[in-house]
C-alpha cells in the first residue's frame, strides 16, 4: 500500500480511494472517529470509516447503525460478527470478510469455529438453490406453527 | 395444499413437485428417512427431503452433508441454524427461511434473537455494497494479523 | 389464473401484469410474435413475450438477442437451455426456471439430466462461497496456461 | 506468487491463505490428495484443495461431493463443467471461474464454446431480472405440462 | 388477504406475519407511524412498517435511515426511487418492487420511464457478468482519472 | 499494466485477457469500434469492447443493445448511468463500477450525487432483505392501484 499526500491511498493498481485521516478530519468527522474508538476500545480507525468520511452524513448514519445493531443484546457480539461474516462471504465482499473475520477473532472465534461457519455458509448456499430449483412447497406446519 | 394421488402435491397454482411419501419410498429412500428422523428425534419428513428423494443419490448426499455440517461442534447447533437463516434471508430462499427459522426456534431462538439476527443481515447486506462500491482497500493489519 | 378484459391477467392475488394478446397486438408486435412462432415452430406466445410487448422496443430487442444467442452453434440448443436453467435457479427466477426447464425438456432433457444439473448448480453455489471465503489464490498454472 | 515457509502463500498484497502442501500433509489429508490425483489422472493438487485441507473434515466432504456430482452420468463431464462455469460467472467467483474454465478446456471446450456459454449466461442474467421485475405470471401450461 | 384478530394477516397460504396496526401500537410505535405519515403526507401505514413494528428499535432505526437517505438532496426523490426499484429488481424483492414502483409513480415515473429503467437493469445485469467472466482489466484511465 | 505482443494484456498477476486493438482488428470489428467512438464522441476504445471483440458476434450484439438502451429517452442518459452504477455496485462488478462511474461523471454526476446514490444502493440492499426475511405481504393497494 502506498500512502500519498492528501489522504489518497493506492493499493497496487487499485483506484485511489479517498480516505480521511484523523489529522485531516473536520471536527464533525473526528467526533465520529472518537466515538468509534471509544466504543470499540481501540486506538485506530480502519479504511471503511475513513472512506465513508468523505461524505460525513453517511459516516455518521452508518456508524450509528453499526453501533446499535452490533451491541450486545439477545445475541452476543461474537454471534453477531459470525452472522456478519456469513453474509459477507455469501456476497463476496472482500473488505467485509477481512474486517469482520478480524472482529470475530477478537471476540473469541478460533480456526475451528471459522471452518464450521464456512461449512454452514457453503451448504446453505447449496440447499437454497435446491429448494428454489425444485420449487419445494413450504410445509403446512412451517406456515402455521 | 391439496394432496393428489401419486404423491403429487399442488400448492395453490404451484407447479406440482413430486414428493416421495414414506409409504411409497424404496428401501434406499426409507433408510435415509429413518436416519433423518432418528438423528433429529422427530417423527415426520419435511417436503425438502421428500422432493430430493425423487433422485435418491442427491437425497443421500445432501442428508450426509447436513448431518455432518449441522452437528454440534466448535459452534453449537443453534448458532449454526441462525447462520443458515442469515444466508437464506440474504438469498431469499422462501423454503429455507421457513424451515431453518423453525429449526432455530426449536433450538432456542426467540423473537428478540430473530429480530437482532435480521438486523445484522440487513446491515451486512448494506455495508457489503458500500465497501465494494467505494473500492475500499483492505487495511494492512487485516491482511497480516 | 383469471383472464380479464383488456388483456389483464391476474394470478391469485398477483398484481395485474399487462399482457398483450395476439388479437390486440399492433402490427409491429405481431411481426415479432410471428417470428417467435416461426423460429420456435410453435403456435402460441408465452407470457414473457406478452409482458415485454407492452414496450415494443424491448420486445424486439430481447427477441433478437434470444434468437441469436440460443441458436445452434458451437453449443447445441439443449446445452444452452440447461445453462439457462442453471443461471435461473442460481438467481431464483421463477418464471425463467419454468420456461427454460420446459424448453430443455422439449429439447431432450429428462429427469435424470435435470437432477444432475441441479446437483451441479447446488455444488457450484457452495464451492463458489468456499473459494471466496477462504480467499484462495488462483494457481499460477490457471493464470498462465 | 511468493512461497513462504510453513505453507503460507502470499499473492501480491493478498492475505496469506494457509495451503497444506503434500509434503506437509497428514496421512488423512494425503489420502484425499491421492484420491483426487488418481480420479482426475493428474499429478498435482490445486490451491482450492490445499486451502480446504486446513480443515480435513471439510476437505474430505467437499471432495466426496465433487467426485460424485461431477462424474459422468446422464450429463457428461464437459457439460457439467460448463454449467459450473456458468454459475461461477453469475456469482463472480474468481477462483472457480479459472479452475472450471481450465477443467472445461481440458475436457474439450474451445474458445467458440466458451464465448457462447458466456453469451447465454449474460442473457439469462438479463431476462431473469426482466421476468422478475415485470412480475410475469407463469403460464398455465408450464405449471401443468 | 384475510384479516385476523390480533393483527395477524394471512395472504393466501402465506405464513402469518405479525403486523402492528396503528390502533394496537404502543406510543413509541405510534410516534414513528405519525412521523412517517407526516413526512410522506399520507394517511396510512404500509405493511413494511407494520411488520418492522414488531421490533420497535428496528422500526425506528430503519425509518430514520429511510427518511435521511430518501430526502431531496443532490439527487431528487424520483431518481432515488428509481435507483431503489433498480436494486429491488436486481435482488428480486417482491415487496420492495411493489412499494418503490408505487412511490416512483407517485413522484412522476410513467410507463415509458419504467420500461427504460427495466431495460437498463436487465442490460447491466448482463454486462456485469460479461465483464466479470471475461476478467476484463480496468483501463488505466478509469483508475487514474 | 504490461502490454504484450499479440494484444495480450497482463494486469499484475491477472490472467491474460485477449484484447483486440484497433490496429489488429478485422474490418467487421473496426466498424463497431468506429460506431462506438462516433456515438460516444470519443477517440478511444475501452477494454470491455476490446475483450468482447474476441467474439465479434457478441461485440456487435452487446454494442447494439447498449446503444439502444442508453440513448436519451424517457430517462436521460445521466439517470441511466446512475442506475447502471447502482446495479453494478449491488453485483460487485469492478469493471462496470469503474466504467459507468466514469461515464456518469462525464454526464454530470458529482461527488455529492455519487454519495447519495451509494447511500440508496446500500439502504435498498438492506430493506430488500428485511422485506424478504419478514415475509411481508404486499399491500392490497400496491397490487391493485
């Protein structure tokens, strides 16, 4: 990764994505960065937030959503991160696969858990197509439990 | 649902999907049905298996995969079912959404857990597109943890 | 299915999709209908074409594409129909699954072939996610054969 | 591609995916590798299998599925590979597009066949959306052939 | 549609989705309903909001997002609705296709505009696969404009 | 990017995609290239067309489709390009995201418009899953407007 002036980062031949560094951020953006770091108890901001910061309303809105949805609740945060990985793998989002796998590991996911998660994701993507392709009618007892 | 002769089931205007009832099943298929019921400790076979049974090699192969992948392991079965629901919702598989939500509920998922699962699925599908659309480079520390 | 006046067809509670019947079609649309029937050696027009006919430029454009792409060539029409089914199952397009499965059967696909096609589709959807999820690097010999 | 010690392979900036080389494989994994090479009559193991080998139960399970599903049957192996390519292109799985295109070529697919396959895939992805978007009702004769 | 007691609605054979009617809503939910009706200048609540209301935090969060994102801005609301339709057609979300097509029509979209929107959606879904399938390298001038 | 002989272009480790340069093109292909440049009032051919040119029937067919669909009509070209970007982001087509974002910018899209487009795309991908996952019945007034 080559860091250029003006916060532009180039990855190999990758198009330059404008990333807003903390040092260059407006007070509005820094407030969000501070909240991310405080909430997550970390001391750095990842590229996802730096990229969204180019449009501060989006940065704020998405952070508020993530903060609310990923907080501990009826599901604990590790389970939530694993669900996030499952969706990201299904959709082939490279960035999200990396960031949420890292988050899941930080919350306790080990290699064995990841392998089983991947196995479920693969199998579900398979049986989803079999169920759709065979036009299987939903059982009465599933409709009216 | 209207049950016709010969195991054909018609759902409303739905195309007839051939479902193999236990009573009409070959010994090979019955063996799989028995294993499903024994493994799951239930006394009935759902339409997914009855539809696959029209091609016994597929029935056997898929059941063996499901049995292996969904067994308790590093992840417990409830978490696996919730991951299955997450993928099925992402892919909009009606049958799988019904059957795996039912399975998850049977394993302990309540309404609050389902609502949070759906919230994560929705949010992940959103941020997957933002990350891809903004061409966000993966942070160095995610690549080389 | 209930046929209403003015070519509106209602399927159960389904929203009314405007379908242009031959009898009500403009000369421009009839010309396309005639070409479809002549090319396919059939005597009826299916709902897909009747729906597109509400926008004649789209009807003509899509028919010209289908006629060109699905003609016999390096791949024979049956193989092309099976590829069409595979994509339609992957994408869960109900209409296309029905129409192209019918077309494939008309061209020689039997139940055993369909079952194997479905098995490949399911497996491919599974391994696609495993390959993406595990971030597997493409082998040098695949890049430079 | 840079080969590192301990079987870690780094592709450009790509995250290190753990690939299990034959020389470092357990007897259990080697048994699967041997079966792959014997079945396919080749003398090498590709990265997909080497990556799955990090979780031997998944390696075995997926290989058994691939062996069964891709064997000659009602459909011949070349047709099966082309269906695999079609799904992989639809889902944008880079690894699978490469590996299955290579497999299809090895089984007889030439450039003209590949171009026609791609044309069908593109067209099907288009008409799938038109059919869904226009909410086209499935013709009665497709439901009850 | 059959309206049952307790706000359960059954559509044909459709599973009962719990919809929270205004009359049965808590003050918290009614506040959101009121804001929706005031913002949109309408006098009714659609099923999407009534379904989300079963989990009030989700109802509030999603409404706040929709209100912010769909407001007039650099893009006018009609363009935003058409983009919403385009995504919903691509993903085959039946509910969203209906509701956002209705919203777009209310904001000025006519049949000719919808037909052209659908044509672009279909073509984009086609060329997306051709570009991915042919592994076309991004032109230098697109990466560094 | 490294230009090789015979029109093969290699991008980093990217597989060689055969791109047909104007200088090496047949009269048939040059005719299409000329039409593209004349229609778009540009003096260069991008890699998408150069790649399709390896199969001239596909080059011609796709160009004719693009020319027809993207022409000014009930929707203006800028709106059409933004819809194209929305679909390409949803499907994660890297090439198309780049080329159509460039085209949209050339037609007047600025950063603020792009940010709002991305916000709608993300939100639509989220609510599509919520609507599908909650199995929300389509309101009667949407079905029968």
